[in-house]
C-alpha cells in the first residue's frame, strides 16, 4: 500500500481547525504538511504524465518549473505555499500565525483539487 499524501493536508486542516494547536510549533507543522501534500500530489501527476526529474537536490524547484509550463496559476500557488513552508521551517525569527497556516491549507487544497480536476496538462 502506498501512502496517500493527501493525508498530510488532512493533518494540516486538523491542526488549523483546532484552537488547542494554535501555538507556533503546531502552525509551522501545519504549513509544512500542507505544502508537502500539494507538492507530492503535483509531482506524482507530472511523473504519471511523462515528466522526469533527474536531480533530487532541486526537485522542488524542478516540479514548480514543470508545473509552470503546464498551468502557471497552479504553479504560482504551489510556489507561494513553498515560500510559506520555507519561512515556517527555516526562518525562526518569522512569526507564524493562524492566518498564514489557514492560507497555506487553503492554497494547498486548491492545488490538490486542480490536479484531481485534471487542470495540469501532461508533459
């Protein structure tokens, strides 16, 4: 059985939806899980449609770049959520808010829905 990355988005939704988790560490986690759900779903769809990614060190950049060639609206949203994830994971001086976590989960859900609605052209 293969893990479904959409579960990451459900976890992020649960964190954002429960006030007891509205502390910065949990919100940072929610943003990361929301991004990875969208990223992994987009990456999988691109691979299924013929895209190849050679360098795993730059996989995030390559996936966004390939997505940009197929649906710039989707790719721009994925890049935005990636930026939020970078802030949440690496910039400890950045204050992470519930609103930012909500925005991350909302954008990630939009990306996932677009992939499921086949709004990402094949490679």
